[in-house]
């Protein structure tokens, strides 16, 4: 599959072939669904915590003797049955995600990239080079590419702090390094904007 390459001014400057092993496979919807569910589960903090009876302060002495009082037997005032006692079966810090094999994650990523390529929702730029941190520069670039009202995911390779900070204030533009792209962000975007370096890296990592 062949796509056009543009510069930051929206002018066509060439073409590039997409790696068929990444952008030309049959999408596997079941694996993509499993990937997204697992990804969203891992975004949950899972830091709710409660104290069990061994964590609650006090309760070292038996409240009353075992027999002869007419009351129910009790060994500690920090029992879950008592007010102020420990919590039985309460939440504890945990991860809600599950293990997903690396091969399955790659299948999911290849599937979402292929789906985006089929629907012609991929644009490739030769490079993104900005002189200063300025959101207006990114807005102007999106306008020239006819993407001003679409959610876009920018995938570049290497460290580009100016680009990161320029995209940060835009709700519909998200930046990520190509090698660290995730399927949820790809599916959530109306269009993916690759730099040539980012496209090569994706072909290398997810092939």
C-alpha cells in the first residue's frame, strides 16, 4: 500500500510504501477487543485499601472472661463484628489488568494499524520541525492538512520536547513516540499523523 507524503505546509512532497506485515493484515476484532479491555482495566488506580483486624490499633486484651457473664464470647474488640474493628473482605491495592502475551499485543496493534490504513485515515509527513513551543504552530499545521476538526494522534520517533509541549494544550491532538503507541489511542483517533521516522519505527517494532 502506497501513501502520499506531505510537508508541514500541506504540500505533497513524495510517497512511501506501508509495511504490509503491519498495515496490510486482516484485522482480528476479538484480539483488539481483549487488548482494549485490558488496557482500560490497567488505567484503574486500584489503590483502595482497608485495615484488617491485625492492622487496627488496640484489642490486645480479651474484653471479658470466656464464661459466666451471660454475653457472647469475645477475644478482641478489633473483631470485624465490633464497631471500630477490622474490615472483613475489604478492598486492598491491586492491579485490575490481566497478563496479555506479547504476540497477542502485536496482533492487536497490527490489526488497528491495518484498519486505519484501509479506511484511509493515515497521513505521513516528511518531518515535524518547529522552532519554538507554540500551540498555534500545530493548529496551523492541522488546518493546512485539513485535520483541524479531527482527533489526531501524532507518532514521531526520537525526543521532541517542543512538539510534545506544543500539542499538550490541544484536546484533539495527542503526541506519542512511535515505539510506545498503544491500540486504544490509535482507535480513539480520527487520523494518525506519522513522520517518516515514526512510520519506519512502527514498521520495525510491530512487524
